[in-house]
């Protein structure tokens, strides 16, 4: 049979974007500025939001929301930061038998900010000892300061001394010594600078971890909260102590704007940043948030395995382009057949008996048929590295070829302006299966028609030409304005 099938193999698939080396599911929407810890055999994430949001997982794949840490912003915080109604960027750690949860409260664009501390003997809500105690103010800033008291991160040196790194924009990231008994600044402790971006200021979210002889400073550069245009990314440098000086891989000081990029935007995810790092045995993890272009740039949780190079720098597994979606399939140069590969390994529908499987770049397509040897017709092909084409032969030895269809989500720009997302649906509709906007493909020319009574001919028409691999297009609209696009996902 001339069609194709794929399957997930040993790993789950993240429901949006590319095939992830470490997919997550469950209550992962809305996670912002996550911090993570393993306790009692489970993984706990705390994040920004009303009351400090809390989630738990048995395996770091499946996440469930728990009750928030606080019912409301404490009165002392409201008095110091008028108008504040949510907590930002918590940091969780275990110190001397107590869980320390630092948090920050501020308002957008203001340096009137506070860092507080809450403690608990356990992270298990079923434990009778479970109770969060607010320990009050740790540090504060006002509009008179040239730095901002948000985004705290507790750091421990090899000799057991504690420090708190924090800061956002303005003059950058700072660090101060802590009293181990109270979790608050040590008597006489003074701030020291960690990292800054002269001429930009766009730096925040310090996270310092130690490995071997080095302390590594992870932080976020550039801008979040700008939808598809968000440029947020995770960078890293390293130094001999929690105070640095921190240098990136090229030797540039992070106090001078340095930072080696670890995770940045790609066609599938925008604005990845504000990370935490977890060491679980011999395995290291990078936990952060990112924006999903297919869902209005919605915030979501991301987790990547982190490994270390031979010269001691962190790297993460990069997600592979997805193989699920709509494919144009040809047998021996015959007519095109559209085949829909579903994430769960089915073809065309969840109830279809046909399945697909993938091992590396080798794919097997199984079409159940009692008359076939083994009860199924089997096609075997090889997928290209960019996951946009495949080629091979079916069970009868006949050549098979395919390429990814234009059906799916596209990032669309007019005159190099702000991006918008458009969705090409099967059947030639755009955005809504019942809606009036339509698309038509003739060879490599794509026409998008947007009905409008005021337009000539009753529709605005975009005419674009697809690239050879059909991953991008360019052309003009009816007014002659430049159009560009790139495919984010084929569904």
C-alpha cells in the first residue's frame, strides 16, 4: 500500500512543537520563571504567579498543579510594594533540614521591589508538618537604587557559606552573603556585582551552580513578553567562586555583557529563558519557560537534559523537527496522496489500525492486511535530516517518496513587520474549517485569499512562492507589499 506510518518508539511526544528529547505533559501551561527540586522521590516546581504556583511530578514528564504556597500577598509586602498582587521568580533549596523558598514581589518596570523568604519542613502536603512560614524581608530596593531586588537564587560555596544572587536590568546582577541560620544577609554584608550588559541592561534570572572547580552563572539576556518577537535566551559563564569573575566560553567577562548562548529561540519555541538547574545523581537538567507560537505565544514549561563537554561547558539536547503532520506521498511517481501522521503513532485517525515507527532516520510503515505476509503491508524509508522528506521502498520493492505538506502553522510577516500566525487547514481553509479565508497551492505557488468586501474583487490576495524544501515562502500581497513566512509545525 502506498502510504506512510510512523511511531513514537520509547519516548513520549510533546504535544506542540518539535519532538522533544524530554517531553512534558499535564499542567504545564502558564509556568513562568520555574525553580525545581527533588524531594521525597518526587520533583517539585515552583513558579511565578498568585500565591507562588506549585507543581509536582513523579518522573519530570507528567506534572500536576498543587495549592499555591500563599493564599495572598503578605501584608508587609503590600505595604512596601503598593499594587503588587503576585509573586515573581521563586527559588527553592534544602538547607539544614528546612526547605527555603525565596521569592520576589514587584510591579512591572519598577525598582520598588522586595525579596522575601518562606520556609517549610516538608514539601509533602499530606505530611502533618507541612506548613509554609513566611520569614519576612530579605532585601529591598527603591527607585533610588540602580539595581532591582527580584529573581533571587541561593548559592552555597564549597566551604558551606551561603549567598544570594539576584537582580534584573539596570546595573545588572548582584550577590550578597547570607547568615546560614536566618537565610538573611549576614551582618555587614555588602553587595558585589556579578554580571551586567552595558548599553542594553537586558539581563536577569541568575542561577549559579557548582561543578568541579567552577561555579557556573546561568542567566537570561534580552526580552520576554513580546509574543513571537520575544528574544529572551539563556546564557552561561563560569568562574572560580560564587563571586566570579564569570567569563563566557570566548573569554569575555559577563560584567561586560558576555555570556555563551545555551538555549535560544527557534521556529518552534520563542523566548526561552529564566532557567533553573537540577542535578539528579549523575544527570543534570535545565528547566525554563518558553512561548508556544501555535497557541498565541502561550507560556509553557520546558525541560532539557544537560550534558558537559570535555572542556567543562554545558550543552543541551536540541529538539528534533517533528515527523508527525501532513505529508504528500507518492508511489513510483504516481499521484500525490495526503497522509496524516498523528503524534501517538497512528495514521489519519486515532482509531486507524495503521501505525508508524521511527528509529533514528529509518522509518517503518505498517498497513494491517490479513492477506499480506505477517498480516501487514510494510513500507521502509529513510527520513532526511531536516525531517521534511523521505524516500524508500514498499514491500513489493516499489519506490516511495514523500515531503512535508504546507498544511499546518506558518509564521507570516508583512514588510518585515511583526509576525502573526496563520494556520492552513486540510481542504483549503485558513484558520477555521468553516471560515471564509482560503488557500490554494499550484506547483510551488501558494495563494492566500482573505475575503473583504472593500477589497478589489471582494478579497485581499497574497501570492507567495515556496522554497525548494517548502519550509519558507516569499512574495507580495495585493498592494505589492513584501510577504515572508516559515512553517512552524505541520499537523
